[in-house]
C-alpha cells in the first residue's frame, strides 16, 4: 500500500474510532439506566406502573422509573443514529480498500498488511447462518445456510457482544434495508436484508449462531 492509500484510509479510520467510542459511551449510559429500572423491583420498559386497583404502585419510585424510561428511549435513538454513521463509515473504508487493491475483492490481502488490526477484526466472521426459512426476508435477501457473517448492519466482530446486539439492530431497522457482508465459499458477498413481518416467526426468517472463537 502506497503513502497516498494510507493517507486516504487515515481519516475514515480516525472517524470510525471516534464513532465506536461514542457508541460504547451510549451503551454504558443505557446499561446504567437499565440498572436503575432493575433496582425498582425489576421494572422494565413496559411493565405497568399501577396496581390491580388502578392506583400508582407504592412499591417503586414512579418518577424514577418514568425518568429512566424516557432517558433510555432518547439514548436508544442516539445509539441508532450512531450505528447508522458507523455503517456508512464502514462502507467508505471498504470502498477505499477495494480502490487501493483493484485486483482483489477481499480486504484480506498481503497488500493490506498495513491496515490496523482493529480493521481486520472488524471484517472477520463472527456469526454463521444455520437455517433460512422459505419465502422469508432472509430468503428474499439470498442469505444461505453456511454463510459466515462479516458485517450485520453496523455490527462487526469488533463490537459484537451477544445476539442481543443483532436483535436490537433488527428491531430498530424494521422495514429498512440492512447491509450484510458474508463470506461464502471464500468470497465476500454483500447482501441487502430488510427486517419485516412475514408469514413466519420473527422479522428475518433465519437462525444465526455465534462462531466459536479460535
């Protein structure tokens, strides 16, 4: 990779690191607020705040619960916006890498050895598809059994923690196309998957499982 290519990659990577840091800060704030709800008799986001007689519950602090719920909703909106920015930045980084290496579709090449370890981890497989239902959104997107997922919307190997991350992205993206990058037969394939209601269960119609870390 020549000096110009490295310079072209520097700004997007710097911006990506900034966005990821902001995302992690939002997630910490959201988690802290969920702990507040947990301290109130385990009240979540939807449990009723009145008793069986229709009076405000006297076993919890109603104001604290309502305030925490409001703040969580606001922060989750901010989180979704950041995730969209991260996804856009990933596109830019991927396109720059492809432009710097026009002979290869994959970023995992010797010419890309100068890319940061962080970026390589971000594009490594972390989920595998083991079921795709017929006539489902996943089937429409041409997702296949055995596909190894490199990117699911804004989620990559670097920021993936649990399947709850995927569930959150799916819920926030209902009716909106998500970009998936999968590894299939040693080839990177980009797909567009739109979570939506269909005749079966869930919004995707597929089953994905975390890959075991080597």
